[in-house]
């Protein structure tokens, strides 16, 4: 999976002013803060309500509503968590083959994750790595 694929999950050229093709481009965008509308893009990808996505990124509903109405940006930490979520989405699509399958898999409880849904595990680095490990195991035929 490439940085360009992660950028595409985040909305591609609709969100980013220039092309995001490498880690430096993505890091610069994260430091500047993603536009708050990125929450809507991720929610569409996951077929979830934007409030649920915001909650998983640690953004209170009132804060999100205010930022959306003011066309504000996310903080660096929130943008970093959004990029992490986008990376998992891109990896899941790559492993499972479609956005629909990826969205369903991310929202479904998984035995390999202690019965938790993968989307609920990616809020921390250890949880993110666990989800990534499960996806790589699926890719190499260890799980179905």
C-alpha cells in the first residue's frame, strides 16, 4: 500500500492542495492539520455516521460541529489519528479487495482481537498494530 492510496482514502485532490506521493508530503499535511471535512470522507468510506468516526478519533461531537461550520482544521494529533485510520482502511481494502468488504470487516467483532471490532482497536498504537497484524495474517492465508 502506498502513501498515494492513503491520501486517496482521505479524499485525494479534493482535500489536499497538491499531490501527496510520499511520507514527507503526508507528514507536512498532518502537521498543518487536515480540514475537518476529512471526518465526512472517512465516515463515507466506513459507511458510518460522522459522529462515530469523530468519537474514534477522540473528537467531541460539539467540537466537530463547530469546526465543520467554521471550515476549521483538525489538530496535529487528530490529523495523525485520521491518517492512521486511513492507512488501516487502505490496507483492509488492499487485503479484502473492496471498500464494502473492508468497511464490513472493520466494523465486525473479531476473535483475533479479543472479540473487539478492528475499528475500535485502532485508537492506540498497540491496537493499531494488532489490527495490522491480523490483516497481514489474512493476506498470507493464516485467517479467513
